[in-house]
C-alpha cells in the first residue's frame, strides 16, 4: 500500500493512490469506514474476518457498538487504517488481529512485535480509550480448507503466550478466548465452525458471552437468537453487495439491519425473503440483482447475459413469500445497480446500459403492479454512459465508501419516515 503507516489514508480523495497491496475488499471496507463517524461513546470491534463477520451491535442491541473488521486483514492493515477509528476517540476498542499474518508464514515473535507496536499506536492516538487485546482463537485443520494454516497450531499457542505479555507490559486488558473455544485437543470444535477457522452463530454467541462483562457489564443478554428481528426492524435483503455496508450507521437508524447471501445474484433472494419475513419486521427492502447463467468464467457470478424476465420472476417470488409470511410488512424494491465495464472481469457489460435500463423498467412495473415502493438506485450510481461511476468502485461492481454514501442518500428518505 503506497502510504506512510503513520498517516491516515485519504480514501475520499480523488488523488488517492491506487490500491496495490491489499485486496479490493480491504479498500472497499476501509473507504466505507472513512465515511462513518466515530465518537467517544462508541465501542469498536477491530480486526479481520472474525470481527467483520459478527453483527456486534445486534448481539448487544446497542447501535454505539461498531464493526471495523475487514476480511483478510493483517496487523499492518489495521495500522494503515487506524486513524479512522482513533480520530473519534472511542470509549472502547476490542482488538483481535494476527491470524492472517500467521497464514503468511511469519513467526509468532515477529507478528506479536507488530501487534505491540499497534497497541502503542492506539494508546498514543487515543489515550483515553479502553483497549482490550483478545487472544487468537484455535483452528481446526481437519477441514483442510486453509492450507497455509496447516501445521500452525504451535504458532498460535506461542503467539498467545506472547500477546498476554504484551497486554501486561502495555497495561491493557487481556481477554484469553483460546481456552473458551478449544477442545481437549486444542482444536476449534466442529460444531462452532464450518471451515476450521471462522465461527458460526453458536461460536459468536460464545464470543459475545465471553466479552459481555467488558462490553456491557450490567446488561442481561438474551439466551435465544443472537440476531433477533422484531416488529420495529427494517431489513435490507440482497446479495454480497448489501453485506458490504454498515447500514445502521450509514442510514443513522438503529432499527436497520441487513441479511444477505454470498452470491451476487438474485436467485437465492426468495428463500431469504421467506425466512426473514417469518419474523414479521416492519419493512423489508429488496435489492434487485443480476441472475446466474450457465457456463460463466471461473470467479464470475453475474453476467451480462442476464435475463430480465428471470429477475422479475425471482423478485415476484420474493414479494409473494413476504406477503404470505407477513402481510403487514411494508415492502420496498430497489433497482439493479450499474456495472462498470472498464474492469476486465465485467468487460462483457460494455454497451449493456440499454438492457439494464429495460430490466429496471420491468422491475418498476412489477413494483407498481404489486403495490410496493420503488426506489431507483441506478440513476444515482450510473455515469453518462450507464456504467457504475468510476469513483464508486474499485472492481467494477462492489462499492467503495462514496458509492455506499450515494446509495444511502437515495434510500434514507424511504426508511427514516
């Protein structure tokens, strides 16, 4: 990454250097974080995918708890984006970082030395913030999913011993999660993970319960669903594009929650809509997306060969599923967003603006016929050629912070009534 680690990376600048070290997702999330304020009432979960995948504010029913995790992040990555957190002088930071550094074949000593520098940097930049240093979790290589983690069990054990010493030296609170999650063989139990590294909801409930005394010592936590949905909630449903934003922060509404499926296509939306509608939320916002087609190149899951009629069919199924489960739930349907064909991955979308607009017209007709609210996101995100504006993306489809901000401005009037 072409910046000084002591500087705050200006993701909002037109002159920001090109991403050349971290993943596109890192820059998408970091640029999104650059648009979201933090203040001294906030509690921050800062780290990699383990933090990123947790819906922390929902677990504790507290909108002041904010997720600043990024899938795949490393110690240096946290340091490079730390200014977005520390400039707000948050009340608390829960830090868990270093496992991806282990996968890069670094030694425990070198990783923990970097973590200690990061701890010192946090203390210097936000001295009143209460810092909690969390241990690395165990892994389970029986899944054989992450080849770079095979044989790294002792590195994790050694690293946790050293991290505890860092916490003591630096006078920060140490939270040893390892024994909570380790079985008798020091492995992450299979009932807590589906890949040997990341946690399922049962795992996140255990993590929540372990840190609760530090996060909210006087709060009684639900023993049931850790991500409850009730009649006051607004659910944004869609693809992985929906999953990239902290919507409750973006829309400044604590009742806004998102649920999404990993593929970037509309095919799985009806099943998701049916599941969520069973909770009878106040509003469900459906995000239209492109549909899956056969024989696409590896790594692609949306195509310029999309079929507008299939998209309309899937959206109709989603609307009907919501109406069957929860007739009183308000339904809002959003348009397809544009794609930027200047990126090689989406080059086939060149000249497809007319086709996308035609698909959106069909969706708008469906909204009118079904008596649901229509929201045109496409017009706010498209340039004069019908491509996703270049300043809104770094891969042709996923959004940078400016893109999410523009999307949020379109959607906000419909939700904050």
